[in-house]
C-alpha cells in the first residue's frame, strides 16, 4: 500500500496495518514464556467474571434492552471492568479481563462471551478492508476490522470499540465464531513473523487454518512466512491456493508479483501486476493512498486527481472530501477547498461536524 515498493503483504484483524497478508497485533506474544491458549479457551469467561455478571447485571432479571445497557456500562465504567482500547492488545477473553484492555478483536470476543452469559442474541461481524496500514522491515501490514451485532426482534445494535477510528470500504458481514478465534491465532502469527520466529508463526497459522481453512488471508500470510523462511516455492503454493479461494485477493497477487520479480520471471510478474491493477482501479483505498503519496511528494495535481477518484468510488466518506480540501488549500485553491470541506461537513456528524464547521468559518473569514 504505501508506495507498493515493499517485499510482502500481510493481513490481520483490528490493528491498523498489514504486510500484504494482514492480521491483528498483540501484547503477549507466542513463544518464549507465553503459552498459547487452545481454541476452546480463547473466549472462555473466568469464574470470577461470571460471578460479577450474575451479581451486577442479572441480579433482578432485567429485560434484554436493560441487559444490553447494563453490559455497556459494566464494560467501560470504572466501577465495572473499565476496559480501554489498546490497538496491540491481542488477548484472550481471560487475559483482556485481567489486563482491562483489548483491541477490536479481543473486545469483540469479550463482548460476545458476556452477551452469551447474559442471554443476548449477539454475533460477530467483519469489515474485510479498512483504510489502515503500517510498514516495517520491508513488510506492509494491512488490517481488517471486527465488531458485534446484537439482535432484539426487528432491531439491530452494533457494538464496536473503535468504529469512529476506522474508514471501512464495505459494510460489515457476518462471520463465524471459528473465524473470530482463527483471527486471534493469525494475529499472533504476525507477531511471531515480526520477531523472525518463523516456525512459531507457521504453527499459529496452522491453528487458524484448522478453524477456517477457506479463508484466503491465512494462506497468503502463510506464504509470506514460508517465503521469509527461505522457502519461496512453498510460499508460492500458499499464495496460489489463496487465489483459488479468492481470485481477487490483492495480497496474494501482490506477493506473487514480487516473488516472480525476484525469481526473474518478468512475463509472470507482468501478468500478476496486470490483474492487480485491474482490481485496484476500482478500489477507493488504493486511490486514496496514491493521493497521499503524491501529496507527500509535492505533486498536488496528481494528489487531487486521485482524491477525486477515491471520492468517485466512495462518495459518502467525509474524510476523503476533507483530504481533498487540504490538497486544494496547499495548491492555493481556497474556493475549491471550501466546497470540499463543506461536503465533508454535510457527510459527518457530532464532534467531527463541529470541527469541520470551525475550519470552514476560518477559511471563509480569509
């Protein structure tokens, strides 16, 4: 993503970033003195937490709406769990309870476990792609996002610990509990990859694949680990399997193109890059990242062109309009900046809308 001059792409859930495979980060890491929990224990509630739920939420047999409201207060109030969002806190439910911190994945698992204990009808959801990435040591880390939905008759409530901090490309889709837990192992695998502990990373990805063998992202990540571990042929097999499962998987395509380049197969590299370019032409996030890169390089004409393309593909995203306004300002086009910022304001709400209003007033006062 950044300049696309990276070696590999990783994928993970919740933490903003990825290396053309993607995953969530974690506080404790696999290996060393840290014991990996089996799948049956990842979402298990400690006995002391069960007792608190009975005593503080269910003591007077409240209705479902009251249970949900009490659960929200219980999760965040100082008198309850006082949970805080920590992007790198990729923890089991028991660990999150002990640490009082969680990222979006661990928080979603904790909420779902508590919802089940309180008798609420809740399930996990996934946003397959969000605009978030980080780059380190030749690896680009991309991320997706998970949250929970609570169903009460015809009503639906979304529970999301970081919803206001992400830019989603598509609406959330339901996933299984198995995939949710598989994401946990996948994220730990990414931690191990960053530490160059390739055997542990592969072992963790194997746990993820046992739970959800049809998820292309895990196969692409396994390909990254094998390639980094000196097994490019094994990596290629995993990348190709990812494409069999998901023909438009950009992580696998990017990694295969890079692998073909390193092996000197220019025609094959061109074939993969052509497929990748076809997909990226209709990807608002790709356009946005290209715009940011151009703006950072001082090419404001190219930046505004790509910002407009991102807006064309995803017109309701207020942050795209705001970014375009900033580029116009740098180019000295104040009237166009005001127009774009006004559109960003119209698409936003709450504190964000108020902040846009202040900026608009300042620009108009010029």
